[in-house]
C-alpha cells in the first residue's frame, strides 16, 4: 500500500451544498474502500485548503479513481501528492552515500 495526500478545495457549488458534505464524504469513502483504499486521517482546515486527506491506497490507479470520484461530484477540486511515512524517508535517506 502507498500513501497519498489529497489537498482539497471546495468549489462554489460545494460551498452552496456544504450542509450535505458529510453525505458526499460517505459516498466517496465507500467508493474508496471498494478500491482497497483506507483513510489514514481526514481533517477540515481553515486556510488555502478546506480538507486534507491522507489515504493508504493499493496503487496509483486506485488513488486516481478516488480523486476522480471526489471531483466528479462537482463539489471539490483535488490535488494528489504521493507521500511516504517519515520513518521510511529517514531510512532511505540514511542509505545515501556520504
């Protein structure tokens, strides 16, 4: 499984439907789980992004489908970033030549 970070911005349409956001999230989450993706942490933010999601996905195709499902609602825009656990990052960096 691989980690993906989704940086999410609400569209004007999504803002008009903000009261229905929990239902939209459940729809996307259920689809994600059918792909084998698991939410690691999903948070609401105040600032440039409205939500940040960290997902554990079996591959990049699943991560792409997950983002596509969210975007297809018309309520959000999603930027997807591949990521790694900090422990893995430190281990890999320790293997670099000096």
